[in-house]
C-alpha cells in the first residue's frame, strides 16, 4: 500500500494501538501534523515545551503500562526532549519519540533548526534511528515499539527528515515485521531458580528488596510477589521506583529502603542473611557505602537486564529474566518442594525488626501553629484514602516525604523521577496520568522550586480540561540543597533560597485554573477537601515550616547502620571526608 | 577502610555488529560514556552479504569492569554477538604497523638489518627514507618501534589489534 511518510507514521501509530500522542509542532514535522489533522483516532495533546511532552508521556506510560508517544520538531524540539528521554532511560519507561529532521539533502549543512538528533540522543535512548527513505519507515516504527516496550523498557527516538515525511513509500503492518536482533530473555534459568529457592528456604534473616522491575513487569508480577511474600512470611522493602508493587499498609512491608528510607528497612538490609532482589539495581541511593553494604547476606538478583548483574554489587545467584515470570517460577518451586519458613528463626528476626520499627524513624515534632511538611503529607494521605488516586512528584525533600508518608497499595499509582531526579517532572507527568485516567484524582506533590521548572504546563492542563492538583509543599527553599549545605558545607546557603517567588494562587488563576492556600494546620484539611472537589487544574500552596529537614538520612559515604534520625541534633559532622564528593 | 581494588587485566573483545550507520559511534560512546578504557580498536566489514562488521576492541579493567563491558555491549541493539576472547581461551593476536624511518649512511643500513631480523618488509624505499611494514603481537611492534627510534623513526601508524580464538572455535 503506497502512502506518504506522514501517513505511514499515523497508520503505524494506529496499528500499535496509540490513542494519545504528546507533542509540539514545528517546521520539520508539519507534514505529520497535517496527517494528524486529517484523522480522529489519535488524540494529540499540545504541550507548552517539548520537555513537558516527554514527561507527560512518561506519566501516561507509567500509569497504564503502555508505551508513551511523543512528537516534536527538529533542533530545539529534539534538544528540549533530551531531559525527558534521559529520565525515561534511567527509570526504564517505554517511550517512542518521533523527531522531525531537516530534509535529507540539508543534513550536515547546519541548516535552520538542524541538530544531530541521533548523535545527541544516542546515549540517552535505548536505541534510535534516522530514517532516510519512506520505505523503511513502517518497519522502523514497529521495531521502535517492540524495543521500547520489551525487555527492560526504555525510550527510543525515530528521527524523520521532512522529505521522507512527504515522499511515498510502502506500508507494512506490525505482523509482518520480525525482530531478529532484539529478543530479551524472559524465563529464568531453572537451575538458578532452584538454587535461589533453596537459599530463600534456608534463610534465617531474609529480606525481599524489590524495585521498579516488578512494576514494569505488570500487575500480575505484583500479585505473584504478594503471594510469595505471604507464603514465606518474610519482610519486604522497596526502592523509590518500586513503591506500590507491594501494599505499603501491609504488616510485612518495612517502608522504603535507602538514603531516606526507614530505619527498619536499612538495618534489615544491613543485617539480613539472604537478600532477594527482584527488579532493583543496587542504586547508590539504596546501597550507601558499597564496601559495607549488607556484608552478611547471600544475594539473589532477578533482573531482565544482564548488565545490572554484578554492576555495583556482586551477587551469589543472578537470575536473568522478567520479574513476573521469575517470580512465578520461584513461587512454583517453593510450593512444589513444600517449603516452610523456619518459624523459630523468623520470629526472632521479626522481633528484631519490630525493635527497629519501634524507633519510628519518620516521626517529627508536631506543631499546631505551623504546618509541618510531614503533617501536610499525612493529611493528604488520610483525606485521599479510599479515593481512586494517582500521585506524581517533583524532586527534592517533598518527594522523599511523599515516598515516606503516602500509602501506595497498588502498582502504577506512583510516578516519580527516581534515577535522574528531574525537577519539573511532576506536573507534566500528572497531565499524562490524568489523560489516561480522566475520572481519577491525580495529585502532583510538588516543591515551590521544582514546580517552576515546568509551570508552563498548567496551560496544557487548562486547555485539555485536566483537573490535576498541584500540592506545593512551599518552604521557599530548595530544601534538599539546603539540607546538604547544612550537612557538608557549614550551613552556607549558596543560592538555595528562592527570593521573589510568585503568588501561586494568582498564578493558578492567571492560567485559568484554581488557586488555594493553607497557612495554618487548622486550615489544611479544609483546603485539601476543597482541592479534591475541583474540576479544574488546581494549585494548592501549602506554606510549611521553612526549617524542616528530611529524615532519616544516610549521609553520602556512610553505611546503612549510620543513619541520622530526625532527633539527632548536630548533622554537620555526619558526613565522612570521602563522602563529600558524593552526590 | 576501602577494600584494595582488584588487579586490572587486558582483554580482547570481538564484537559482531550490523553494518549500519552509527553503530561504531554506539560502541565507542559506550566506552567513553561509562569510563571504560580503549587500548586498541579495529573495525571493518567482514561479510558484506549479511552486512556484518567485526570490531576488535582491547580494554583494560578489573574482572568486574570487563564483565560489565561485555554485558553493556550486548545491550546495544545492532550488536549481534560479543565474545571476550581472552576469557574464552587461547587466542591469536596480530597487529600491523607501518613505520617510516629517515636516515642515511650507517643508521640507514642498521635500520634495514633490524627490519630484516624483525621480519619487517620495506614497502617503500626512497633515498631519504623507508616505510617498513611489520605484523606481530602488540608487544613485538612496540619492540620494533623502540629499536627504530634511534635509527631515524619519524612516523608510525598502527592498525589496532585483531584477534581470533585458537582451534576451530568461532565467534
């Protein structure tokens, strides 16, 4: 079937089941926008900056499990997308990003709005293509969806010169495209599974440590995880990316692990004798000081990406495969062998964990005069309980408090920039989530600094009538920067105070949304309830205690047992000299 | 106390890739982006019909880094196969160099004698200079170049190391 390159693109998107594409037009993609104009199957969401388009597609992808789609123009359109692509790469989010390119005869001439898109995005995508003839286009489009969505998911870029969009070529449907080069292994090695199950059965101080891989694998993987954790009775902790794979209100859940994780999680990591890592990658935010990371444990590591194995932490039983498939294998083997946990050892381990738990490491000094940020998150948690709620976040202290205090009992309901730590992620991500779940309550837990990085997307939310809520924990500081300046730079607050903040209530109104403010604890509940009822994009400015820091915390270069807790007074000596260079 | 870092080793990797635009940049970018060492690099099409190129790359690292290099190379979509030749077993390693030596009189004669002993061939001879071609292990070429330095060596170009597993094993 002959059609233009632009028509091939639209047909391929439709055949891949794409319903929504996020983008911003420009000279080098006008033919594709013209083809979009002539059809009604695919809805285009016009953003206000291309970076917002990628984050919105990430929010869409993470809340649905589908591939997110982006369409941007050449040059600045592509370079603006780079942060979002890198974000999606580090958090393993499937994105197909189409970029326009100058016509093939101008490539390399420094033409208007030309940049070397495939060169620039090579290190921040799973794969990318420059398509030079329309006949290759359909094949590349289908391959792109296959690569973005399978194995360890990630972003891909297809760079399409304008003349290729206009010229005619042949279309091939997805069923006619094979992918001989990319066939990730999903089933775990049976012998390794058996060894793992033996280790799990013999454990005296076991710990499940799960990550985003379980969520990426899908809802069924999360269900199998829950069955396995229940069958064993073992404790479980999660990375920031894995929150929601296991219900956070369950008694076997210890809270998040890592730099701002719970005391009981981190001490369990340090003291366990068998660690069962499923779909997590021993990120530096989790391990702390590597040479003292969980020194007494045998480690099982399930990961679909072979390069995650032994990258930072050398493990005893690596299993390469899809988290859900391998969890099925483990559960089946556990049941087939009739394993029972060692009750005596386990009860000893739990009583130890409960002692750590009694330390209540997320506790803070309450106040009835000023809103403590933790209190704001607690009230948000309690008042949204039972509602169909999705949370996104920006990056910083508020993000860690959200991870500590919110209840996440299901997968796909927690969207946060974990690996790259991208300020400005939360609002566009919330827009993507709201589009996928129009009737749900979608809340971006934000900081007043982060939100300004992509505040222009308020205009997108208003245009597309998306009632996202931006819940700003406003302390007027780049709180995490300030916290580190107190920790390792003698409290010299270099550029971490934001003078001249806008009036967020008026700002919301100027965009055509609704603005609200809470200044005292007494006002807070009323404002949250009001926010939950609005049918327009809403910004809530929660004026919180400016001095509060985020605890517990493992300072850079310290081990899990060296956590600083909220009631420790002097934090200025907590970081060892070798920790100063760490980020 | 930091644990002492394990000793580094030199390994030869063979990487079979689809001959397509950008594939070499992907491989090289991986090394520079992740801070791995490239000691030597050689690349050419080896099977035009199947559009297959073969990259031989020599790197130095700890065993953990070398394992990572192999795993990371395997993540590149157009990479069809990666083999750590050194880990796999005995290999034949060869490199070629062209060496230009300028001189006259005794040193010119001496250069010819050294070349003969090293089985290097004179590929160009002019009244002022020779170009010698030498093939051997990287170490043999280093030796030859060192010997030629006092005899008027003015320019060197090396192909990078090529390697194959000994016996009937293939990549």
